């Protein structure tokens, strides 16, 4: 039975490792994109100090 299940477990373990690395990379990409978007919004849409409509 071990000769039958061994290759399956080996294959499944490596498949899980690959999927986890993909998820980790997507998570890092998302963090970088959110940070970039937040900085872009802050720089481009922040109210200026010389805005004459605000008191």
C-alpha cells in the first residue's frame, strides 16, 4: 500500500507547496498595489492648503 500511496502523497505535497507559493506572491502583490494606490490617492486627491473654498 505504501508503494501505491507514496507517490500520491509526494505529488500532493508538492502541489500544495506550489499553490502556497502562488498565494504568497499574490498576497505580496496585493499589499504593494494597495500601498501604491493609497499613496497615489493621498498625493493626488489630498486637499491643498491653499484651497479657497475651505475655511
